[in-house]
């Protein structure tokens, strides 16, 4: 049985883990033995600090995170050099123990440093990169020495080719997405109440509360607010509910493991511009309202939503009532529902797994 080592991260947002889970499932379906490996802990204290700092920095110190992201954007060689020297010993041990026939990275920090390690020690293991950014992937993703870079869109592939990548080393795979996201057989139709799902609307607690306050002003809607792993937000909303400050049409949820059901039920999802939620919403034919983004990381993902007629952008809580009111009281909502139904996103996990089956 062929073995695949999937390099990922656990505490840097849900996207990496979700994508690696999707790829792992498809690989297992095709008969591979797999292992997911969070590489950050292999770097010791520095790696743990980097990974554990992601949520606090993006939620409480976004300018500090933005500065760090800009450093990695303009000096990717520095980042990859640091990664290589800090991860080398422990990663080599993991490779020796698991003996993979293929290594795949779905984390942008584990690209050039890993492919250099493979060449340096003559490991003779193919190395694939699964890019999971929808628009303008940061420079740390790019590695011309990787055997294959799987990208989600043709626009990104063209950008890679302009940057000198070999055409046979960049393939449009689509986006790795969980296969429990059901694709409707027909477009959703506008029915009342309008079902609104709010998930990861912002990394800022106060903005989240303001968004909900404004959305509650809408008539004839039902609202599900999924807090995920954001415990302070969950606690704050439950306190408001106990104080009677939330309307009866609002339901608060913490972490859920059936997001597919919430997306399938919703007409509209309010979310920040994380690529996984965007793709899952599109596959479930749910209109997207982009309400925020992580600076330096998700700046342009809203373009994918707007350019393909899948929704709108509104990152100002003071304007969200007007934006949603216009959307749901005109023909705009049904037009978006029809447009999103026609838009296709390939299953990148299936594409990557099938390519591995044929070539490994």
C-alpha cells in the first residue's frame, strides 16, 4: 500500500485542516495509507509559538499580524530558511518512520523548505503543493522545485506561468472541499422567512456583535449564528440571550460538526473571506455576504465572490442592514441564487487524489 504524508497545521484557522481532511479522505478511498502531520510543533518552542499566536494576533492584534505577513510576502526566502533549519531534524525522523511514497503540503509555510530538504537528503520522494487561496496566493506558496503545484483556478495558474513556472508543474485542480457539502439538484428559491447563517463574520468581537444587532432589525428572517471555536464570542452572545437582548428568531451555536446542514438550509451566509467557507457556500448554493477578512491574507478573496455573481461585500456593520434589505427585498437574491447554482467549483481533493493514484 502506497503511503502519503500530508503536511498541514491545526491552529492556524480551520481551512488547512479542512482541506487536508478532504484530501486524506479521497486518498484513502483510492487505497492509500495516509498520515496528517502538523509541522509547526516539529520546530520546537518557536513553532508552537508561531502556531499558537495565529488566533490571538488575527483577532486582537491584526496590525502585528499584517506586519508579519508582509515580511513573509517580501522576504519568503527568509521564512523558508528559518523553517528548514528548525524543522529539519524532526521532520527527517517522521519521514524515516512513516516512509511516505508522496508528500503533500496544504500549508504555505511548508513549501520551499520541505522541497529543499527532500533534495538535500536525496530522499527521492515526490512533493506536491495544494494551494488553498482563491485569489492572489501569497509568495510563500510558490515553489518552482515542487513536482506539482495544484492551484484552484485558471487565473492563478496563468499567474504562476507568468512567473516562470513550468507549464507541466502547475495544474488547475479546484479547491479541496469536504464531500459532505451537498450540491443541490436545482437552485434554491426565495422563501420566507429568509434563512441567514452567520459564521466567522469578523475577527473582532465588537464588530460581530454590531453585525448581529443590525441583522436582527430585518423583518421576516431567521438567524443562525455559529461561533465555532471563538469561545469569547459564544459566551458574549449567550449572555445577551440570557439578558433578553436577542430576538426569538436568533439561535446561537458554538462549535458544530454539521456545517453542511446549516449551509444547505440557508439562503445567505455572512462570513469573512476565508476560502473554505466561500467554496463550501458556493457548492451548497448559498449566497455569500463577505463581512470581513484577515489583512494580508484574505484581502482579495471577496473578488471571487463578487466577480462570479455569488454574493456581495459589506464589511461595515453600519451598512449591513441596508445591504441585506436591498438584497432580500428585490430580485437580487434570486438572481444570486441562480448564478451561484450555475457556477462550478471542481473538487480539488478528488483531482489531487486521482492524480496521485495514476502517478505514484
